[in-house]
């Protein structure tokens, strides 16, 4: 990074490694404002409130609310960098950035997987080959700990902690968004899946999850978030399970814990959500949970 870095470059440099998609967001916004520019070349200090609203309208016509709001967040972020660089005054920045998010519809995206589907996914990992053991351990952490795919890709072997080689209880230090850390836990089969993978991987320093080539050789290098998504898709197809995303395993984790009676604040901490309302949006229990809750009430008998 040089002293001549653009506002977009400074904004992107401050993001975590799992936020590379924000560059594409800024390229799209720059193209809306002027199709002769991309994120790096656009003069962001010239953006006015009228421009920001025009971007919001154009994005709303093309994308779903969640995607629009992600892009608007990128716009606000790069506008803040123009102010920090002294390219605009505070009032100009506040006016340009004062564009509201698009309200989501009542329809929830994604789904939670049934326990039967989870079982089929683990079965699709196959025998105790390096790739099969890696895939089963990866599923165990995505589903059993509710990690984002970028969080899983950032795990190092030193982040995994077990009391002994055959431990039935283990913990994982997760490096989440905005460099926040949290500790999550696995028990029983989850720990055993990781130990089975480590027998193939070895204990060399480096990333916990690594590529496995066609000959079964483990290369101690870091998986990308996109590679995690590809592995999940391959297992989904092999298991014959209806389409789901890697993030749906995270939704399944939240739903499973809430359905088991865990309080939402504990689940929030495990999921690494900054706001409990976000955790609530991951709940996919539907009407059956509300029905069970009402059935637990004791009412006097009719006269």
C-alpha cells in the first residue's frame, strides 16, 4: 500500500480476508455512476446525496435487498475514507453517506438442513481417505460450530485445542469479522472427525484445513472460502441432498441449538453475531416450534 492509495484501496485494505467481494460491489457502484470508471479510478469525493440515492434505486432494480444493503455498506465505507483523507468536509461526507438500507421482505433466505440430510452428507465423505477425513472434519466444524466459510478457511492448527489425542471435548479459537475472536466447542464425534483428519494432515504449523490432491497427498496450504463452498457443493451432489449453501450449515447450527432449548443469547455468542436480532433471523424452526411452545402451556379445563 502506497501513500497514493485511493479511497477504495484503503477501504478494501481494512476489510478481513473474507470480504473480497466488496471490490466487486464498488466496481458495480462505480459503473452505475459512470461506466468509464471502476472502484480505483472513480472520484469518490464527488459523490453527492443525489448520486447515492441514484445508486440505491439502480441497485434495488437489479438485486435482492440483502445484496443491495451489502453494496450500500461498501459505498458508505469508501465515502468515509474520502473524509478521512481530507478530500471532503464532514458535512459533505455525512450527506452523501446518509442513504438508508432497503428493507428486507418477510421471506427468509436459506434453509436449515434436517438431521437425515446431515447424516447423508457425512456418509458421502466416504472411507477414511485423506480427502474423506478432511471433508468430514470440515462438515463437523461448519455444522457443529456454525462457522462462516471464511472463518473456517482462516483456522490454523494452533487454533484447535484438545486435552489429548482421543479427546471427546475440544475447543476452537475462531477469527471472525473485524478481527473479533471467539471460542467455540465440539464434543464427541465432532472431535473425533478432526482427529481423524489430523492423522492424515500431521501436526505441522499452518492452516487446519488444507487441499488434498488427486493422489491423496495433503498440501499444507490454506483453503480459500470459495474452495470450502465447492467442497460443500460436491458433497451435496454426492449425497443427493436438495440444494443448500455452506452458510445454510450455519443457519442449521443456530436452528438446532434453539430447537434444543438453548437461550438465544448463548447462541448469539457461539455464532459470533454482534446483535441478537441477527441470530433470531437465522432461526428456521417455523410454525412447528411455535406450536410446541403453545402446547407446553397449562390451561384450566373447560367447565
